[in-house]
């Protein structure tokens, strides 16, 4: 035999190594770059039913904990409360309205609390008084406008009582 050339066994080992490398690269690509793709999301029949991978569940749980820790702080200024609502509303829209079906959505504080994106917002001038509010999301321009009322101490300009309830 010719010992200076490639044999069938050597070729099979090289192909197996390439195959394993391809599988590993594919798995890493899917795990690390899934957020950069824009898959079309099928409409959900109920916002309470979600299917997530273990990795996504851990990330969502971490984000929820961050929102909860921030919202538990009763020393938030009114601007910080509005920013907290805006941040939670962005997560809410990504979770439930990521498709093209809506042009405008009103997201109430109660909706954000129900989904554990925030938990209780209190007036820093009166920690026993809770704040109410909502965020108006407009797809055109991708704008999030938070509106808050904290007792008699603060009201965002343009706040509408009917939308907050």
C-alpha cells in the first residue's frame, strides 16, 4: 500500500470532525443571534399562554426581577417612575404586540403588574399613596408616552383618568 496518501478511513474521520464542528457552530449561532432575526410571530389566543425556551425564560425572569427591584423603591422621582413605566411597556409590547396588528395601544399599570413587569408604584412624597398610570404606545414613530398620577402631588401633563382605569 501507499502510506503517503489519504485513505478512506482518514477521509471519514475528517468528514466526521467537520460535521461535529458544523453542528456546534449552528447551535451557537442559533443561541447567540436569535434576537437579531425578525421572525413573524403568530397571534396568541391568550396573553397568559406562552412557550419559551429555558434560555428565554431565564432572561425574562431576570428582567422581571430588575423591574420589581426598581419598582419596590418608594424613593423614585416622578421622572424615574415615568421611565420605569416606559421601560416596562417596551418589554410588554415586545412580548404581546411584536406583530404588525396594532397601530396604538394603551398599557395600564395594572397590565404591567399582572405580567410582573412592575410591582406597585408609590409616591415618594407619600409612600402610603400608590400611583396610577398608563403608557400610550404608537407604532408610527415607535413612541412610548408614560402618564402618571400620584395622589394630589403629581400629574403628568395630558393624563386621562378614563385611560388609567
